[in-house]
C-alpha cells in the first residue's frame, strides 16, 4: 500500500509497521450521532461504552436517532442509560448544534479538517481531541496527527527516545517528526496505537 511505502522512509516507524496488517480508513454515515457516541464513551472501557451505546439506541427502538429525536428525549431518560449529568448535557448540546447549524454528512464531508475542528469545538463538551478522533474514525481522513493523545505521546517517547520533561519542547519534537509522515499521518497514528498495545514488536 502507498502509505506503507511512504511511512517506511522513517526507519523507526518502519520497524513497527513491518509485519503488521495494513489499516484501512472508511467513511461512516451519521457523523453527528458518532460524535454523540464518542462523548458517551470518553473515559470508559470499550466494553462499557458499547453497553451504554446500545442502551442509547434502545431508547429509539434500536435505530439510529436523528438530532431532533435526541433533543426531544427527556434529560432524565438519557441520564438513566448510565451517563453522567455532564455527558447527558453534552450529547444534547451536539444534537442541538447539529439542528441549529443544519449539519449533514454531506456538508461536513466537503469541509477541511481544520474547518471541522473549528466548527465542532464550539460545542460545549467537545474538545479538539474528540473531533480529531471523529475525523480519523468516522470521516476516514488520512492526514490527522493527534499531538495531545496520551497513547501517541507514550509510543513516540519510547520509539524515538524522547524526554517529555519539558512538555512544550516535547510537543514541538513530536510535531516535527510527524510532519514527514504527511499526507498519511492518520495511518502513522494507527500504527503507533497498535504498537503501544503490542509493544514487543520493536524488539524483533
């Protein structure tokens, strides 16, 4: 695959790409709902997040709700599926924002990464990291680097033997390293996450 050839120019990254299955990015419909799901899953294990998301869908007969349906759901009913007060409000914020700004998949698909980040981080409860994950895993954008992601930072610190004592300098270093991965930085992130969860790969 083209991205593997490009990223393998970085010898340290090449070591952890070698022997792993190529990653594939896909576009998933109903972006606003995916953003709600992302908020629900924050700070939860994948297993617990799935349970809560299925409870959420059950409120709408197992179907994916529209923003209008979400907004029409009583706060306490949403809260009862296992969401905190804050998360419940944030989910409602996303749905209301989608209605107010007439957000559709088509509209978001035409926007650049930074335009989407700028737009969606206006929503209370939605930070840059959340939108970056949305861009990678829902919109399937190929050139995202999530510099503030803990997993990415942990992997790069080990692989590139970096010192993170000075947070500002550390962030500048990882951003500089990531620039040579463009236009396939998302794939680099995917391999970094994969390596972090299966760390012995580098010892081969």
